[in-house]
C-alpha cells in the first residue's frame, strides 16, 4: 500500500520495527481535501494527529488586527495536529490545503493504544515537537530583533530548508507571492516587495512566473546575518 511507503519515510518511525508503518496506517482514517479547503480552524476541538500523504498544508494564525502569520508549511510525510492530540486542547492554529491533499488521521484512542505497543513512537513525536520549538526560537529571535532584510532572508531560507518548492537549473524555485513572504516574515507587503527587489538587484534571487528563484543561498545566509 502507498500509505505505508510514505509513512515509513516519516521521522515518526525511526527505530521502529518494519511492520509499524503498516500497523499505524491501518489504525488511521484516510481523508482527502481539495485545494483551498480548511482541514481545521484554530479553536476547533482536536483529538487527532494528521500525517500528510500527498499535497501541501499551510498552518497560520491571525492577529487581532486581522494580519496573517504563516507558521509553517507541511509536506509529505510530515505530521501536524499533534499539539491538540497530546494536550487535549483546541487546535492552536488553522490548517489549509494549499494543493489537493491526502492525509491519514490518527485519533487519540488509537494513538494511545499504539504507543503502548511502540513506545518509541511517542519519543519520536516528542523529537519532532522539540525540533519545531528549536526552529521557532530562531524565528522569534529574527522576527523580534532583526531588520526586514534578515526577516525576509530567514523566511526564504526556512522554505528552502523545508524543501518547499522544487530545484531548477539556476537555483531553488519557491512558489510564493509577496503578500505570503510578508505573512511569513512578519512585515508589510510593501516592505517584503522592497526587500525582494533589493535582493533581486543584488543577484541573490530572481523573480520568475509563479514565484522566486533562490539563486545564491550563501549570499542569502549572509543577508540573514545582516552582512
Ligand atoms: P494543533 O494545535 O493540534 O493544530 C495546529 C497545528 O499546527 C499544531 O497542532 C501543530 O501541529 C502545528 N503548529 C502550530 N504551531 C506551529 C509552529 N510554530 N511551527 C510548526 N507547526 C506548528
């Protein structure tokens, strides 16, 4: 089954016996979401974890003033929705399908049964959450203290690190519009556009149809550290 194959590449299964992805897949419910649909909204009751099989999901929050902040993009075989599953509290953010998306949904009762059988599964989930917190600390530092250029560079490098987009001959293609760069970097759209133009003029990135081409990752790292 294709689901087992995707699951076996997930960090959830590091160190687990080879049959574990099949057993977990059998305990999950498969669901499909069309492009643009909402998987869940902030505040919804949540008693399940999602494992992405195909497509792409964006997680975001909205400020009191109605500004959007994209927290993360998820790609197969990443896991999300674990916070409500573990804490037994409402969803902490909204999840939207950026493309036609297929997920496996693992409900809490099954999760609790599975971690009795495979205790490492819970440890692996804790590892995933710890890695996200570590990354979020970096992000908080950049978004709090650095100037707009570094914020935009951080956002673009984060997208590249998460393999959001695809490789092209002259660099890494990121499908993104300026408003979305602003949503990631915590700037206004005008500021995001100004920085994009500046980076383009320096030859670090290129504007191409449908997004940006990250041409010089080293130079982008340099911009990140304000050099
Ligand atoms: P949950 O709160 O159940 O629903 C929203 C999900 O978004 C959450 O679980 C996490 O899986 C994910 N999420 C929330 N905040 C972040 C973040 N800062 N970085 C990455 N993922 C997040």
